[in-house]
C-alpha cells in the first residue's frame, strides 16, 4: 500500500507541476502579449490618455450668431396678378424656424403685397413647417400683386430671427 501511495503522490506531484507549468507558461504568454501591445503605442506622447471629453476629429461648426438664410428670385412670373416667388430657407443655429407663409410679404415700387393663401394653394408649393437647426426648406409662395410688378424684394416679418436675404 505504501508503494501505491508513493506512486499516487508522485503522479499527483507530476500533475500539479504540469498544471502549474502550464499556468506559468500561459501567464508569461499573456504578459508578453500585453507588453507587445504597450510597446506598439507611440512613444512620442506617453503621458496622454483618452478621456470621455475628447472631440471627434471633424467638427461641423455653426455660425457664432444664429442665422436664417432666405434665398429667392427677385424677378418672377406674374400670373394674372399672382406673383410667384421661389424660396429656399436654411436654418443655421436656431433650434427651429417656422415657415409661416403669412409672415412673408414682397415689396415693389414702395408698396407691400401680402402672401395669398388661395393663390399659393392653386399656383404655389408651400407647407407651413418647422425647419430644424442645420435644416433647409424649398418652396414657392404666391403674392397678390398687380400684373405690372415684375421685380420685388422678399421679407419675413419676425424680428426674433437674424435673417439674411440672398437674391438668386
């Protein structure tokens, strides 16, 4: 029995050494792997560490002052007293801009002319909507103006916005 116990102890010792050797070998491989990853890090900036506040590589900048850009054609077609205007709106910095057609008017020869809901419905293409920041909107409004009006300037009646007008 003593000899079988010695053999069992010897087998157990060999198994423990084999297991321990494998564990040590695995630990050395893991350590070498970590060391190779660390040495692959650029050495010119060893003290820099990523933080949660880092900015992405490309940042789209908004203008420092929020702006609504309204582009329009100043010379338009006048269909029997219905002056049509092609309009493009770009919102740069406001959370939202409402395209309320009733706030638009044209000026020609010192006279203001209002938007026409019925004529816009018939000849134009407009939806009252909210244009989000960095969004845009294109449409056609119709104004009640005499057939003699062939050129006009467009305005939006809301002083709460910084509006830039561009003639196409």
